[in-house]
C-alpha cells in the first residue's frame, strides 16, 4: 500500500488534461505538495492508505482556477470611481488616489483581502501587477496562494520608487529575493506603452531576459490607445514591440481589446500570450477583445478579472460566465466560446499563459495539488448533465467548499484556515474611511 498525506475520495473529477478526461467516481492521492495517484475511486483506494481522507462524494473536483491578471491591493478602491471612461478613471481618480494613499501596509492588507476573496471563490493562482509587490508576495506566501507578481513600472514616480531606474532595481531585487520559492514567482511588468518610454521598455526586456522570467504589459486596451500609440510611434504598436525584441513565448499582453488580424498572426508566430478581462473591459466600455479570432489564429489566451476598481470582484466563476456570453452576443453565434473552452481558459490554458503548465491548471500525477471541491448539492446545480456547462453558466464562487494549494488545505467547508478575514476586513475598513474622507467617493 502507498501511504499518502491526503486522499480526496469520491466525486466527479474534471482533470482538464489534453483529453478533457472526466472520472465519474474518482480519487486523488496527495503526498506533500504533489499528486501521486489518481483514477477511479475503487482502484485508488485499493492501493493507497491516507493519513487524511477528504470526502468529495456529491461534489465536483477540478484544478484550482487561475486568475491571469489582477491588481490585488486595489480591493481598497472597490467602488471608488465607477462608471467612467478608461483614461478619465485612470488619470483623474486612480493615479491620484494611489499617489495619496498607497504604501507598504496598503499593498499588504489589500492583497490579503484579495487572497481571501479569491480562495473563497476557487482561485488558487493569480498573476498580479501593482505597487510594493514585495508586500503582495509576502501576503500570498503567508496565506499559501500561488502567484506570479511584478512591480508596475512607469516613467513617472511611483509610491515605491522615484525613477524608472529605481523601479527596475526594485524588480530585480524581487526576482533575487523570491527565486526558488515554491509559491511566489516574479515577472517584469512595465505598465503600458503609453506610460513607459522606449528606454524603460528596453530595460524591462533586458531584465526579464537576464533572469528568464515572463514580461507583461497592458496592451491595446481601447481604440483610443491604439490610435494614440500609432500616431506617437509612427508605426503599428505590435511592429514597435517586435522591433524592440519583445515578442516571444514569455511575453504576456493584458487586455488586447484592439488586436487586428495582423497582430494576431504576429502574436501566434512568436508564441506570445494574451489575457482576456471581459468584465473590466465591459465596465470601462473599452470594447470586446477578439478572443475567438485570437484562438483561431493560434494565440494562447487566459482569463483574468483585472482589479477590483474596474470589475468589481475577483470571482472567476462570474468571469467565465461573462466571457462565454459576451462573445456569443458579439458574434451573434451561440457556438463560439463554448463552456469547455472557457473552463480551459481559466485552468490549463491559463497555466500555459503564465508558464506554469507543469505545475498547475490540470490534475495529473506529478502536478502540484492545486485542487478545488465544488458542492453540487445545491438547487441551482441540480440536475447535472454537463460539468463544463455547470461551471460556466450555473455555479458561483460561493459553491466552492474546499480548496487545496500546493497540497495544503487552505479552506475547508467554506472556512478559511490561513487567513483571519474578520481582522483583515476591519483593518481595510479603517483605511478606507480615510480614503473616503480625503478623496471622496464619486
């Protein structure tokens, strides 16, 4: 008999592997952080004995969801400046509020609150861009969440650095500090082409190349951005990035609302990745990213929520539902963005976007045990005909019962085990009161 730490026993299991395998009555054996056996329950229970059994009968077991684009500390700004156009929202509200209030404690507390919200809704990995990202990494590490984080880099001063050179040094310090950590991974993240000079963009690229880490940028989020950049650069923005040497399989472009056919072809040819943020793009009226066309062209696309200031939640179940329905309406075609495709965007394809396909996003022997268990014994989840359909069109984040990350149980029966959420919420409310007093709520 194989002795293991944990045995998830029973339940319908979506492996999210290459064959989209579904096991009607399965079991998963976990030793330390790894999945060491999985298959039919009767077979696994014959060869494994466990120190802890997690009963998943009547549940759906699947890989944890992966949020490919977030600004975790912006939980502080949830609802602060809604119903505004992107540049108005950014330049007249968000940037001034950040300059006034963001510090290390802000980023740490905001990230803890975001982690609590994400775990509660089944997210086990997130990709983050914000200020004082070392504090975001510290929060994720304490909570036990997997993350890929990077300091946002600008040409102008940030609360965490005075010059672009300081920002690059901060990013390099992050890479060195967290190298080899089992949960925290670092990337380099210049904010956007309209907030970063060519010098800063080149410095960011060289830093990412030096350490072999991903490079992420907000890209073509609106038609006005594309028009401004084309005029400013004197060429197509994607040609500009190609000339800078940006386009390779470690490049991640967030939003991509205004990619055209040539952009998609270039992205696909160079192995570039894209992240779709439908709810944020809808709320800011930025447009509808051509995701079905991107996928058809061969671009790997993941799904993300963006930050709470423009979404206003971090629930990936809602994001999947929106992604599926938005493109059906935009294309006037009910067959596009089918449920299984969208679930893959939030799991195995998301892992490919972040360069984590060997770690997370699917359930296989040898993979890290990032697993969520969804309670199916709910009126809105009865009856069950198709698991993918339920996940995208019927389930909510609140249906997630138990969450494992890296083999550790971080939520059991809706109770968070690594976060004192009441304490965090009180601390956030106290700071939010100061934000409202000084900045005001629109």
